[in-house]
C-alpha cells in the first residue's frame, strides 16, 4: 500500500512513481504470452511473403521486421478495441498472463489506496510497444506506437465521466528511461481540465501548458507510474536503439461512469460484494469480443469530445 506522504503527493502533484510493484515472474509470463502471439502473427505474414524468414529472429526482431513491412502487430496485441471504426474481425489480445498482470493484488492495492476498495477495471486500457524513433514511418501518428502528445486522462474520456474517481496505472514491462521514451509530467493540478484539440493526437491546446516545467519519470521494469486524471503528461521520443514496452491501465470507482460505456468494464475488487469480482480471464476476453460483434454493426461511437474548429485550437 502507499504511505500517507505518497497519497498526498498524488493528490497535490498529480503523479507518483512506485518501483518494484510486479515480480519478475509476472512480467516473464506476459513476455512469453506476447512472444507466442508474435510468433503466430509472423508465421502468417511469412506464409503470405510479406516478411523475411523468422527462424533466427527473436520477439524484438520480428516486431521490427513486421513494422518495416507494414504489418500491423499493434491492434492484434492491444487489450482494447480501437477508437475508430470497428470491424467484425478487428483483432485484440486477452490471455491469462496479461489478465494476471492487470488484476494483480499489488496493482489493485495501489488503486485502492487512492480511490477506495470498490474498484472497476476501466475499459480505457492499452498496450504500448514503441519502436525506436528512427524506425517509425514519417506519417506514424498512433500514440501507442510513437511518442504521446501532452494530454490529461480526463480529457480522453467522454464528458459523462468528468466526475468519476479514477487512477491510471502505467506499468513498465521494460525499463523506461529518458533515452527510450519514458513518461514526463507537468506537476500540479490547480489548472483543472485544460482544453484539448484534435492535433496529431488528441492533445492539450497550444499555449495552455508550460512544458518547460516538465520532469521525466523513469521507472524500472515491474514498476508503475500513477496518474491523477487531471495530471498533464506525455511521453518522450524513443531515441534509443531498442523498444519500450508498457501497459496503460485505468481503474474507476465502481458505480461511476467509465467514460467509454460502450466498451466492457468489470468489478476488479470489492469489499462489499466480493462475489462480483472478475476472476476468469475468459470472461474478460468474451465480453470484449461480444462488444466487437455489437459495435461492428452499429453506428460508430466517437471516443473524443474535442472539435478542431474551437477558438483555442487556432
């Protein structure tokens, strides 16, 4: 759990870095699960003649070769549906290893220390596997692949969740350092929610944030960065020669709006009704695929509220 000083920092500065949250065994199982997924994806692309022979390639080499060939491994590896159009065959990944990470007691203990024991696993969640910047296509804009623009978590949900008690748990699978694009934050919450604009990504409008006050937030593999929903943060570019891998999770107070009600959410922890807690990763998986089936045949639901013609976007 967190100390009183750590909780105070979170609610005054908007962030908290906590090292050594997840054991190496949990990280190793996630890495193995994703390696198996990458092997299956790569074999399919190789059979189509899209990528070179992968027999002597490890996970990272296959990621690089696939990206260079224009093969999209991001969406098949993500733990969410995309925010744009959804098709009946839009791929996602849900497995026992990533479920055990997401629902690990040490993760839930941190969330409980900040927003209480009635926790819902919020559907705003993603994997982020970021290649070195020189490898990126010139037109790459996906925040899960390239650097993430300055934003606040509150602003990337819909207005219906503006009063929701929420915490972001950013989990490092590999060491996150300045050179490979760790997160950065502008400390303090006094400004409230800032206006955002549809820029390269949905980002805080120009001139509303003093980025000269930003500080980097390096964290080792197995550690986490916790964010208040109003904390302005971004990532640095990955200028190293390796990938940077993390998961972006959110937890909300149960009974409050998640900000993406059309995506499935679950009770992660409850002291009042423990029988309601999600225990089976297959239930998690099936609910997302059921949502995909439903959303693929209904009008698209936008996940962002901001208009590019707003005065502050000029």
